[in-house]
């Protein structure tokens, strides 16, 4: 992103804090059949992740947004584990970087 570490790291830490439990939140929404909520949350995640250069998360969020928009709760449920893996990997990397 071309930003100094003292600027980007707090943003990444905030991202990890805000979106660390995203898969749980999305699963609850799908359990309730709330495709609009899933779509909105995935859209927000997509934008934030993209802005921070977290392309894997952004791509996964875009996929979830697309299927939620179509009202396909089953497809959302199938995509959540992949997003959870991407988010866990990002959170681990962020945590490791902040400890350095």
C-alpha cells in the first residue's frame, strides 16, 4: 500500500479486531435467513479488506456478497469456512507482525 508501518499496522489491528469473528456473525445471519444482512456485512468486509490489501479476504467476501444477493443461503454457508480460513491466516499474520 506504500504506507509506513506506523500508519498501516493500527489499521490492520483494528481490522483483526472488528472482523475476527466475521464467520460466526455470518453463520448466525444465515441461520436466521438474513441474506440482506449477510450481503451488507460481506460488502463492508470486501471494501475494508480490499483497502488494506487483503485480496484473499476481499475475494471471498465478494463471493459471499454475490450469492447472498441471489438469496442462496446454502451457498453462503458453503463459502463461510473458506472466508474463516482467510481471516484466521490474516489475523495470525497481523498478530505476528505486531509482536515483532
